[in-house]
């Protein structure tokens, strides 16, 4: 496994798919399974920010990605929208909500929560704020719980203003 190549590929994908310029310092886990058909790469930037890039053959949506991040033992800070579209998840939720309830004119954030989870999100790039118990997990069908430790790694992002 060539981590230099993996890092360059992740930099290119982040720029192309999400409009985010990152300098990969270290690829912690490359192409680990996170479901039967999806893989994730976990990497650290030179600014000491931790990211997870998830892709796969299956149709993934925002709700699936949130579940995968949680099962990996991570806490997400930002789910980066595709192609740098800042309101991607809200716009998708609004469209779907209006299809289901065409007569509703007053829509609040609570009404849109469920419809956000349906937004297509493949590939996904997530900035991580914390590795919960010092382990990053990967999918494993042979494991008792379906997940096993992929790598021990301690990380907690301290927010500064």
C-alpha cells in the first residue's frame, strides 16, 4: 500500500468532488471496509484536521454516512457538501418536503430533518472532531458485533476562535 499515492489521490478527490484544498500529512487507514460495498479512508492533514472519505458501489445517503461515522467510533464536526454547494442538504430536503407536502408554506428546520437524511451523498467527506474511545473501527462480517478495531488513534479537536 503506497500511502504517498493514497494521500495524493485523497487531495485530488477532495478538491475535485468537494472544492476543498487539503494537504494530507498521513493516511491512517486506506480503503477500509465500512459496509458490504463501501470503503473509507481516514487521513490527517498538515493542519492536524482529521477527515474520512467514504465511497462505494451502493447508493449512500446522508443518513447512511452519519450511521457509518458513528459505527466507526468517530464524532463528526462537518459533513462537507458535494461540489462545495453550501446549502446542498437543506435544498434537497426542501425539494423532497415540497413533493410530499405541496400545500405547506411554512417549513421549519424540524420538518426538514428527516428529508435531509435522504440526500444522496456518495462520495462523502467528513471532518472529524473526535475519536470516541481511542479506536477507529472498520466493518468486519466475521466479528461478533460486525465491527473490529482498524487502528488505535487518539484525537480530539480543540476549537479555537
